[in-house]
């Protein structure tokens, strides 16, 4: 392949210093987190209590206080997971932009190096894609992109479970609250003792 000849492969090499410049240009996560932390929006700490699994038995036997605890616990896990997912998505965008930068720079470098060559001797589109794919940094970023994408999918599924569970728990919290309120009202109602007759019982009506 014309594009894989030694001089051209050497020409397309960005060099370590340039690679570090490219990395610094797209590695914005730390600055974003610092700015948000300064505004009081840093990443939440993982809750000390593990995320419970809601069972049918738990739904049938839990008290109002236990439901309130479950609701607060799932909310704390949602508060922890949602910003984490946003951070993962931002990191994934960063990796994709970094890959695009490497791709564009390499294509531009090769095209400039071959500008004076006849069309038949220039690197073809398929050869160019192969050269970019064989770039060591590009491959590492592709592996990182795959790993982060996997993490994002798992986080999205967990958050979906948390949100669905929260809706169930919230409904039961409201049901229990209504039951407690009804029991309180009934408990405050005066009750007639068995056998106790009204003071006017037996008196003739006028």
C-alpha cells in the first residue's frame, strides 16, 4: 500500500510532545469538576448504606417508617449516581473528540506530505483509515471509549432501576400516610361504651 511506505508513515507521526498537547487540549474533566465544586456542585459521595433490593415481601410488611427510610436511601443513591453518569458521559465525549483530533491531524499531515505526488501514488481512503487505526494512541482511546461506553450503559440501567423503585416506594409511602391519618382520626372519635344508653332513652317524645 502506498500509504504505508516508511517515509509517509514517519510523516504522519505526531510525536510525543504533540500528542501530549492534544491530550491537554481535550482533557477538560478536572477543570470542569473544580469549577462545579467551587459552586457547591461537586460529585456526591457514595452512600454509606448499600442500595437495597426491593422484594414483594418487603412491600407487604414494611412499616411507614421503613418506607420513609427506603425512600430516603434510594434518593441518596440517585443523587450519587446521576452526577456520576453525567461525568461518564462527559468523559466519553472528551475521548471521542480526542480521537477525532488525532484522526484529522493525521489525515492532514499525510495529505500535505503527499501533495506533490501523482494521484495514483497518494494514500487511498482505505489505506488512510488503516494507518489511523494502527496509531497506538488512537487504539488506546478506542479501548477507553469501549470501556467508558460499557460503564455508561450499566449506570443508565442502574439509574432506571432506582427511578422505577422510587416510584413504587413513593406510592407506598403515600398509602401508609393515608392509612395512619385514617387510624388517627378513628382513634380520636368518641366511642359509646357497650350497654350505655342515651340520657333520653325511654322518655316519651314530645
